[in-house]
């Protein structure tokens, strides 16, 4: 049997090539996704382990201390550090001050992702080195104004020892001298982040919660002492609110924290791999179905010489097994390249690459399991059909499915499609995306079952117009598409699935991006707004510097504060400049006056009604996080934009520290009223004055564009991932048309014999391919649009937006696929010799 299967594969190698390639691509994506995520997880674990090579125990604030009612944890200061150094099992103790520090590149932009911009202190021991950060050039920073960078950051920014480097810390850009370059093992660097090292005093000033304090303390155990015993000794001397964590426990926490993100990424990538494999399944099944009909005589001869049905079944499945095994081997090898590409797509392109574990058990098992199982499952039904045909009947050409079987399929498809439509309508009233996904899956399943009926109906409608437009070869193309509606449906389904998902994501992203843009523009209560980028801060002196610009009519910083009211309620308040807020933003005062805001509080009318407050009521509250107590009278009842509601406080009512080492409320934004006609000029003046790439200076239009910006890379990633499924669908169209040429040799020869030119023969196949592709595109775009709108309907305030340009582009893509997919089969059909064609024993 194995020899027979191998001979069969060699004889029909061209016909098996495309389905094998489809499975190979699906396996490559699945294997590559697992290789990439596993390598990243391993790299993160190794970096976390190597980040503190000499840290046996870490002392840090206890998160559970908040449950005991403590506002802040005890300080990790020098006095505590000295006590820990005296522990019997402690060989050394070190204080760490760590926070966020951005590095500015030569182009004036921030280097690396914003969430992975780290800064910490360089603690030199004997010889001037820090065991955490081995020096590769220069020395460690010793005084203010000196920094060291990790190798990757220095290389990306093009800096060398002795250069002046711009950094952004605590909301202000400054220039420091680069005195050293280090090798760093830090999880942030794996994702392309940056690491800036300062001397201890400077790091404490920027990052520590109090002067001469640290963010964490680490202990090194003496030789022979266990981490657990050292942790118990440290816990015995620690005040309430601090906790000693062993290296092993800290590693487990970090793995759990990072593992969640990696598991989500793995799930997302594998879902796209599953979609590609689903499309590949249709291609494999379609190929074996067509081959079973084409090889009916071959199977009949086997049955005639004594082969049983089981033998024929096993023969076909053995062929599928060989194809799946070969596809799995080559797919896993290609998966290495896919993993590298995923690293470029999802990781930081400039970050150090994570080592790929090519022979890791899970990716290997997945490659072979998926490749073989998918191929066998796809080939099983065609194999059963090949084995079930009696020898005498099998000597004739395969017959089309009986109308009864199609009627049953059409009825089932209609029922499932109606159920899917009802579920999608029901899902539009909820924000549960899992429900929307399930409803969309049911709808697509119904369309997959119903596609033969849709194919017959659609081709019946366009038969007459297409005949008038293209003549006889249009009629032939339609009839060929209608000849086997199952095959037409299976081919169209391959494109339908991928285009449906792309359309759903496109519609949802367009609607949500529009909602974000509108919301951002409405949140702009002033001509200009200055805000920090994510994970950055705004310097408390920025408002004063902006106010000195000639085109700045009025300026106010904004500081958010949560006031805990008696009885457990909270009031969300915004502290503003009492003299300028009325000129910066449009506020409607109904009672009282904002002129008295300097000694009181302004409340929106809705908030006043909710609490029973009126003009003159005294509001008592405690600022959450600092414990400051505020008692202020209500001096105005107003209505205004949501960004300045439901309460306004004077800046003087809050203690906004100017020292970055002191904890307290921080300035979140600066609102600016520009002189008439000077908004654009003032925006440029503010950017030049602040000179900080970590700040955004926006008008209303720019705020809308910035809100939409994150959706573009998301769509690009989805399109990049879904392109694999589209490619496999394209291979399906090529395969169907190529197999059609093999099956229709006599038909093609007859057409040529009665005078149809070669060009018209090729045109018939191109038109047929185009019809099938456009059918898949129509079903995919329409169903995907419905699913996308259902997902948007559950999001409060999100408008329905149909991106007509992109949806039309999907149809154009499908048309291009149809034309290009038929190029090679059409050329083969046109080259069939007339005499050989009319004498062949195929149709």
C-alpha cells in the first residue's frame, strides 16, 4: 500500500502540490507562533533571573498594606538599609531607586516603546563596577549630569562614551554626559525598551518616594545561607507595610505577570493560525474530492482485482498522511522564519532578539499534530466516497451530487444562517465580544453550508447580463461554475472566511476610531492642550513658562483629585487656576461666580442635585492618596465639558509638589487659550519653549488624529496576519481551476475543434475564476460587515462607520485573485492539442 501511495503521489504530484503548500503555510504559522511566544517567554525569564544576579531577597512595600488603611508604606531609607546589612546571613545589601526615564534619539523622537523606558541607579562596588550591569565601555556614573546606557539603546541612538545625550525625566528634558555603556539583562530590553543609569543620589531624587529613600532594597545571602532564612531574618526587623520576598518567589511572580500577556499573544496568534488551517482544510478536502472523481477508474481497477473498500480508504488516507507529514516537516522549518517575522511584527524591531528554540517539544508536536490531523480529516470524507463506489459504477465518470442531498444541505444551511443572523442581531445589544464572536462563527458556518445554493442563485442572476456583456465565453464560464456547486462553494468559502474577518475588524476599527476621535475633540476644552505621552509626566513649571508667551491669553494647569466624602462617597474634582479657567474653557455658571473659586469649590448642577448641595454648602473631603483634608464652600453651580466636571477646585487647595521626590498630585495637562488667529503659531512656540519630545501640544484636530493613531498599526497587524489566509484561499482558486483543466480536456478540445480560439478558452477560465472569487468576496464582506457592526453596537456612543474605500479594496483584491489565479490554468488549457483532447477519456 505504501508503494502504491508513493507511486500515486509521484504520478499526481502537480495536483497535490497546492494543497500540500496550503497545509505547509498553516503549519508554519502555528509552529512559528509557538516558537516565537515560547522564545520570548524564555528570554523574559532569563532576563528576570539575570537582572539581579546577586539578589537573594528583595524588600519592597507590601501591596496588602493598603487593605489595613495605611496611606503610604514606611520609607525604604538608609537607616533601614544599615539595619539589614547587620543581619547574620546577609553578605551585602543594596538600595535601588527605579522609575521611568526616556532617551531621545538623534531624530528628536523617543527611543523604544514608552512603557519600557527604565531608569535606575548604578551602584559601584569594588573596582567601580555594578554586578547587575557589567561595563563594556567607559565607567559608571558618579555625579549628577552623568549617565550610562545599555548597549542596545546606545547603538540605536548612535551614542558613544563622551557624547551629550538628551533624556526626559519627571516631565523635563535635560542633556547629560554619557560616561559608560553596559550590558544589561532586563525584561524591558527584550521588548525593545531602554535603560538609563544614574548615580544613586540622582536616581533617588528622580524616582524615590522621599529624599534619601529607595524604591526597593536587595540582600545578598552569605555562602551556605538559604534565601528563606535570610527572608525570615529580614521580616523580623521590617516595620509593618514592608515585605521581604525571596528570589524564587519574586521570579514566580514575574513569570505569572508576564505569562498572562504572553498567553494572550499566543492565543491571538494561534487563532489566526487556526483560521489559516481552516481555509487549508477546505483546499485539501476540495482537492481530494476532485481527485477521487478524476481517479475513479483507477480505484475501480483496484476494486476489480480484489481490493476491498477498506483498502481504497486506507490508500487515500495514506496519501493524505504522506502529504501531511511532508507539509509538517517543511512547515516547521518555515515556521522558524515565521517566528523571526513575528518578532519583527510584535516585538521591538531594534530590541535584542529572543533566541529561538527550534527543537522545543511543543512547537514540534504542534507542527506534526496539526499538519497530519488537518490533512487526514480533510481527506477522510473524499476517501470514504472513493471507497464506497462499486467497481462497475466507478468505471464511469463521477456523477454530480443528487438534488436531494443538495436540498438537505440547503435546508440545513438556511436554518443555521437564519440562526446566525438572529444571534448577530441579539449580540448587537450587548458589549460581550465573546457573544459577538460566537454569533459571527454561527453565521459564517451557516453561509459555508449554504454557499452552494447562493452560488446557484447568484450565477443564475448574472448569466443573462454576463452573456450580453462577454458573449459565449461568459455563458460557458457561468455554466462551468454552476456545474458543480459544491466545488464552487468550497473554493469561494476559502476567500469568504478571510475576507469576512478582515471586513469585521475593518468596520469595527473604523467605527471605534471615529468614536475616539470625536471623544478626543470634545475633550478639548481649550484652544491648545499640553499633555504627556503615556508613562511620562508633565513638569509642574510648564504652565508658568507657557503663560509668559505673548500669544497665550490664558493658561491653567489641571490636577485631578479624588475627594473621599463623609459616608464613603467620592467626588471626582479637578484643580485649576481660579482666575484663568473661565477664560480658557466655556463654562455656564447658573448660580454664584467663578471669581470666588480661589476660596471655594464649584459644582455642576447635576452633582449638586445628587448630593443635596446648594450655593454656600460646605463640602468636607479627604484627598485620596495623600490624606489632606479639604473644607470648602460651594461658590458656583455650573455646567461645562466633561473634562472639567463634576467639580472644580482652586490649585491652592491641593499641595502639588514641585520636588519629584515628594509624593502627591501631579499636573496632568495644561490648557491654553490663544490670541485670535494665533493658535498655530502659539503651538509651535510652546513646543520650542518646552523642548520636550515626551509632551503632546495639540489643538482639536491633532487631538482627534492622535486618538485614531493606535488603530492604524492594529489594522496593519490584522491585515498582515490575515494575508496568510487570503494567500491560501488564492491557492485554492488556482488549484480548482487547474484541476478543472485536467477534468475538462475533452470539453476544451471540442470547443477548440468547433472554432473557439485559444484566447477565448483562456477567457472562459478567467471569467469562471473571477466569478468564484467575487462570490467569496461578496459573502465575506457582507457577513463581516454585519459582524463588525454588531460588535460596534454594543459599545456605548460608538457611531456606525462603513469604510467604503477599504471594503471596495477587498472586492478589488478578490477580483485580482480571480484573474491571477486563473493565469496558469488558462495558459495550460489554451495549449491543449485539439486532436489529443478530443480523444482523451476524461470529460
